[in-house]
């Protein structure tokens, strides 16, 4: 029984053991800074190779992002104007009906 208890307590200590303490930078990066730099360099090399293979330049990406943002603003404001028109058109009907309904409800309370 003594050996089994020791094995159980040893197994429990592995389960509850605290992970090795990490400094703030390692915790933020998810690994040591050196490994993160190596991964980022290799990933950047791979992505750069694929971009060159497909004829995409960083300038193309920036121009595309700029067009997307300006398109969102242009289309977004046009949508807001259209929605505001719908609201005003509906309000011409809804507000008078609501006023009449409120007046009728006030008359019933008296």
C-alpha cells in the first residue's frame, strides 16, 4: 500500500504542477523571442515568394485596401441616405397613426 500511495501522490503532483514560469515577453510572444523571430522570417520568406509568384506587390495590397475603405465610405453613406429616406417615408404614415392611437387610449382611460 505504501508504494501505491507514493505512485498516486507522484501522479497527482504531476497533474497539479505549475507550468514553468515565463517572463512577460515570452508569455506575450508565446515562445522565446529567438524562435518567434525565426518563425516570422521563414513565414515572411514563404509569403513573399508566393506573392512574387502570383505577381502581387505590397503597393497593390495597399491600393486595394485604400479602394476598399473608400468604397465602404461611399457605399456606406449612400446606404445611410437611402435608409433615412425609408424612415422618413414610413414616418409619414406611422407617426400620425401612433398619435391617433395614443389619443384614443387617453380617452378610454378617463
